C-alpha cells in the first residue's frame, strides 16, 4: 500500500503506511525497497532537510542495506533533478555487495551518464566499457555512449579512420559503428537498431544537460 501511495504522489500517506509495516513479515528485498521509497518520500516532502537527516542516520548503519538504500535514494533524487555532481557523490558512497546485479548495473550507468554530461569522458568511457561488455538492459546504450566518448575525446577519427565517414551525419550508421568497433561485436539487426533509437528517445536529453557555455548556446540558437 505504501508503494501505491508513493506512485500517486501521496508521500505523507506513503510514509504513514511504511511506518505501519511489520519488519519481521518482510523479505530482505521488500525491506530494502521500503527503505528506498521511504527516504525518497521524505525528500520529496521535506527537501534538503530530509537529505541531511537521512545521510546522518545512514552513517550509523554502514555497511548495511539501510545505508545503501539511503544513498541510492538520494543519488537517484539528484540524478532525476539533473544535479549530476551531487548524484555522483551519493552513488559513490554505496557498497554494492548489498545490491542486486541489475541494480549495480543501473547505478554504474547513472554514474557513467553523469560523468558524460559533466564532460569527464575518460572516466565515463571506463564505465560504459564495462556495461557494453555485459548483455543486458544497458548494453546498447553503453555502446552508443562509448562512441560519443571517443568522439568528444578527439580520438574517434584517429582510431577508426574511414569507418567514421558514413557515421558523421547518420545516427544509425554511428550506432552500427559503435556496435562493431567499440564493443567488438556485430552489426545490429534492424529491430535491434530501432530498439536503440527508441531507448535514446526515452532519455529525453535536455539542453540544460549539455552544460553548454554562452558562446555554444548562442551558436546553436543562431543556427
């Protein structure tokens, strides 16, 4: 019931419901999920004050599932708010041995994406390389961002030579290049390629995420 209230934006009722839960009746996974949403609900209700309080409490439980879920909730809150430096700070406090492999990969993707937006392309590439080597939810997106990291590092054309030419003005060709060369894989099937594009569209990248300087913004506006 607490999750129902949370999903409908009724954070005060969600907290009340979480408070009535009998811990002994919950599985470890259910308890971890409740801790996560409890912290998020408090943040949405009370803002920075809740973050400070949650972090202070978490320090008393390190290492533990409680601490990890607290830092994960704060990190996700900042990530969704495009405050990537703060998101990285809290993701970095998590000890992943308390989390599922899927969640560990999600955190690493969020970290890699945050580093990419902050233009730390070397650090971002290291994380995307790991994700691109693992078949799973982030495989295609990681391959795409691998290519972008190489491009922004200035070594894209140097590394791939004439293979870059078809990819310069064609997003599908760029994705295929990343799939074959960056990840040492194969050309994507048409349905796989369209799945990558569909996933990228769901990211809804905003202009503010690019952190352009004034000259770059003016250049885009004048184009």
